[in-house]
C-alpha cells in the first residue's frame, strides 16, 4: 500500500513517526480484514471439530494469496487512475 | 464550525488533514475487502482466475463511481439542509 | 445532527475545536454508513459491467434522499423524547 | 479502577466524558443505519412511503427499549461478576 | 476480562489511568457487541409493534446471560492456554 | 519504516506497544462475539446447553488456529512483497 505514503517530502520527527504509524495501522487493518474474510469463506461455522481439517487449511492458504493479489490489483488500478487525474480528488468527499 | 477564530480554524484544518488520510486508507481497505468478498469464491488454486480478476476490476470501477455519486448527492443534501437551518431543532 | 451539539455553553478554544471536530466526525461517519447501506441496496454484486447503469444510478440518488429522511425522522423523535424526559439518560448505559 | 488517587480519578472522569459523547453519537448513527436497513427497501420514489416511515418510527422505539433492557441486564451481570471477584483469574 | 490487565506492575499515574481507560473501553466494546448480537437474535426486524413483546423481552434477558457465559468460557480457555505456553504469543501476529 | 533515527524508532516502539494491547483486546472480543453468534441460537433457558458450550470451545480452538495460520501466511506474503520492492509503485 506504499503508494499511499510516498507522496509528500517529510520534515519533522513527528511527521516521520506518524507516517510509519499510519503504515503499520494499514497493515494491521488489512490483516484484520483478511482474518474476517478468510474465516468466513473457509471455516465451517458448525465447528464439528476443534482442529483445522485439510480442506480448511488449504483454503486458508489460498485465501491469503488471493487476498494479496486483489490488494495488488486494486492498488495498481488506483495508481493508474491517480496518475491520469493528477491531483484531482478520487472520491466524492 | 461557525464562531471559530482564524487560529482555531487553522488548528482544526491541520487535524482534518490527518483525518482525511485515515479516511482515504479506510476507503481503500473497504474497496479491497468488498471486491474480494464479492468476486472471489473459489479456492481451487492460489491465483485469481481470469473471471475473478475481471470481476475485481469492474467492482473497483463501479464502487468508485458509486462512492463518487453518493458523495455528490450527500453534499447536495447537506447543503440544502444547512440552508433550511440544519436538522430540526438547531 | 446538530441537536447533539447545541447543549452546553462552550468556553475554551480546545472545547470549540473539539466540538467542531466531533461534528465533522459525525458527518463523515454518516457518509460512510450511507455508502455501505446504499451500495448494498443498489449495486448488483455480480458486477457484470464497470459503469453504473441507469437503474443503479437512480437507486443511489433515491437512496441518499431516503437515508437523509430517516436521519431527520430519528433525530426529531429522539429530540422529542429527550424533551419529555429532561435530563434523564436515554440509553441503558 | 481501584487504587487511583483522587487526582487520577478526576483525569479519568474527564476522559470518560469525551468518550460518552462519542458513544452516544455512535448509538445514534447505529440506530439510523439499522432502521434504514431494516425498513427501507423500495426505491421507486425519493420519499419514504408511509409504510416505511411508520416502520422506522417503531424500529427506533423498539431498538431503544431493547438497548435499555440490555443495558440494565448487562450492568446487573457485571455487578454480580464483580462481587464474585471478576472474571476467573483476577 | 480482568485477566488481560493483571499482568505487569504499574508505575506512573499515566499508566494507571491508561489501564483503567483500557478496562472501561473493553467493557463498553463488549456492551456494543452484545447489543448488536442480541438485537439480531431476538428482535423481529419487521417491527410490527413499537413495544418489546413478551417473547422478545425474555429472549433479550437470556441472551445477555448466555453472552456473559460465553465470555467467561472463552476467558478461562485462553488463560489456561496462556499458562501452558507461558509468554509465547497467542496469535499469529 | 526506513529512515527513522534511533530515538524516533524508540518513540514508535512505545506507541506500538499500546496498539498491541488494543489489537489483542479486539481479537479477544471478536472471538467472543463470533463464537457466540455461530454457536448460540436457542433462548429456551438462560444457561448454555452442553451442545452450545462444546461448540463454543471448538470454535475458540479453531478460530485461534485459523488466525495463527493466516498470520503466518500473511507475514510470508508481506516479506515476499517487501523483497520485490513493495506494492507496485514504491
């Protein structure tokens, strides 16, 4: 997600820390969303057993790979559009 | 926001800039999660199928257009409401 | 949502800024909820096309209008009840 | 919350007041969104139908009564648990 | 949820306040989740009447009791496992 | 996170510790809510049935193993991506 953070030249210590913090927050938020989405898609909510079975384990691994791939695609797409528009707001707000 | 001095407005402005960054990151993450949830439903392999990939691309396009449109309407309604004197009771 | 903010007399600079900030947070939160609700109600999640079609566009516009109307109704109702109770807590907590 | 000095309790109190405002706004927004989601499902016109409007009114009433009841029970359970010495292991 | 907070010896005023604040945040978060879950499980979303009927009221009361019981079970289970592992991270992150 | 001085890294570190506590509490609450939602569906009595209780126990186990596995894969992918120079465009 680094394209979000590469823009402005950084000056003060506080700004540098704030940027690092924002980057960590973003990664941690992504992890939480991934857990939410992949649990829902891969784990049978009847909980017949306490262990992950083979199917669930494989599904979780692939789910992470696909989630990252979607993240990359979305990021590429938005970068491309940001470059086209140059400086215009991307959203309605 | 009425009744703030210039100095107070500047302080508010600077806090708003931090918020905007957060808001943007949140919208980005929402977009990734929503398009993943809606488009990716098979886990036979660890790469996106071409069908899933093009669904994701259209999803991003459509969701961004939708946010834009909703944002425009939202601002119109907000402006109209401010002219009527805000929500009843202000 | 201004009835939420009209209550107490404000004193310090910090309080005035905090109130303005709270009001902006509330508007921004409402916008995010509206996006969530109206996308779900109006956008076909099969994404057969990249553009909004006519039906979706009209649905989104009406959805915003109805969301605002609900907001006004809820606000009026809660103000009415707050005036009846005068100072009693409105919620269980 | 045991073991705070009077000064510390005052500082905590002041932070709590800011939180309460936020909590209230959050409950208000939840109410608007929940009643909108549950009651508004037709988009043939841009105004609420009378059926939708009365659903929203009953929804607000019922959800507020429900929150109130849940809050009462929650506090009872919390108090009972504190008397037993908190969650196991405190 | 107190097992989460009993660990380290507290020193400064700021730390004591921060811990009390964290405990209150946790309780308030739990209440919000309980409202969300129990409303969904107990309240008919057709809203045919403005008052809680008998069935809904009883359901809400039992829902709170069961939610607390689940909270206690999960807390006991995680404490047990934390003691077994002693200091190892409990999650993947 | 590159380009921070030692002092800046220490400040960041201290903020991260507060965040970790919050993250942990959030995961705990998610676990309680998810296992409650998935396992408890009857309200004939105010105590968990033995069936519900054992469902909750297996749910906690499975969800924690799932988070662990997802966390391991997530870190691998993140590391792989950092080696390739981050998300495209860095």
